[in-house]
């Protein structure tokens, strides 16, 4: 009985919180920062013009920057693992 209450009420809330932390901190925070820095270095500072906070980011534009940042982090991680 108590396990049913825990599984039906507590675990979904904990799962949503952990998903939010993962998406917000890792994907938006870390991947965007890494992608932004890489693009800034490759384009010699011409694109993107300024680092934007999460509230200022246009909904459709940051995904390329975040995806590039995630790709760079994966490549670095694999290099560190010597694969």
C-alpha cells in the first residue's frame, strides 16, 4: 500500500525534477556554452554576436549551437576514454 503511494506520487515528481535538471543545466547551460565558444573561435568572433541568457535565446536558433556543443563534449569524452 505505501509502495503504491510512493510509486504513484513521489517518483513522478522526482523524475520530472531530475529531467529538468538534466535538460536545463547540461543541455542548455553546458552544451550551449561549449558550442558558443567553439563557434566564436572558428568564426574569429563574428558569430554569434553575444552570449545570451536562457530568457533571451530565440526558441529555434540555439539548437544548432547546443547540438554542436554536445557533439564536442562527446568527442572530448571519447578521446579521454581512449576509444
